[in-house]
C-alpha cells in the first residue's frame, strides 16, 4: 500500500515536524472519487501508515482564503499523539458521532502567520462503512448539528506553544464535516492566542458571510477554521485515493 520509503517516514502520532503543502478551497464530496468496499477499509488504516506531514503539513497556504480574499498561511505548532476519542469531545458531540464509532483520533494545532489565532484540526477515523457515513451525514444536515454551539469540538492546547491557553471558553469559530467517500469526520476549531474568552462563537459557515459582524467573523476566525479543515480534508482524501486514480 505504501512504499518502503514512505513507511520509513515519520508517521502520525509522533508529533515531529517537516514537509509542506499548498491548497485551495474544496468544493465538497461531489468532486471526490468515492472509496468503497476494499478501498474504504484500506482508508481506515491510513492513520498508522501515512507520514504525519502528508496529513498535517508543517505549513498550509491559502490563496484568497482569508477575509476579503486575502491570502492566509497557517503554521503547525503541535501534533497530538494519536488516541481514541474518549474524553476528546464534549458529551453531546461525542453522542452525535457515536453511531459511526471511533477507530482513531488524529489532531494538530496551527497558528496563523501573525501568531494571533490558533486552530485545532482533527480527523476522527471511524469504524463505519459507507452507508453508516451517509446516514450520519444526512443526520448532521437534516438537524443542523454542525452549527450547534453545544456541539463545538474541543481544542488541543499544546503546552509550551502559543496555543497553551486555548481552552473551551476560547473557542470562537468551528466546522464539523462528515465525509462519505472516506471513513472520517474532519473538524476544526479556532480561537485567539491571547487566551481571551469568546462570548459569541460562530460556525465557520456563518462567520465567513459578508454581513457577519461578531468578533469571530471580524477577526477571520471562521476563515481560519474553514481553511485549515479544507486542506487537511483534501490531504486525507488524496492519501486514500486508489493508486490507479492518482
């Protein structure tokens, strides 16, 4: 599945740095090649064979991904050890995701080029098949779960970094995406590096609208959450793509 050279590279969970990647805004599942059957099962095992820099690159670049079409750059400052999902989410979000199970949780935290915002991005590798992922996606869409403040993801506040004060009260914008072409849920949550509380957190979809005036929108937190999640989502999809489609 992977060459010997790739196997020798750093793998997810070691938290070591290296590599870089660039990307553009994603357009969603409709343009992705679905992984089903054997490919779907193989994608579930990527967490222990794919180099960390392939999923969580050291630098993410977003041309036109900021407010007003400004360019954005995000720098990785920490990678969490891979783990299960126990105690990783608020209880309600954990319950909402429980139908698809949790094979592994992968997380990293990025800061913007000015070190004023921090974004934790996560990949929940699920135990579900394609039908299970479609059912969960439908529920999230029908019930508007991704926009509920009581279902915000938790940050990974790495000690000794600008994210060490990034706690639950500092969450400003977030996104949660249930993928259906690979067994994964991608999420991102963003806050400020100065540790300030955010009274009016907003889902990224709302915080990136032109008429949004709340603090998270004005500071570009919604763009950070969406931009980082977009690029990690695409990286995982590319890693899961069958060799003959690459």
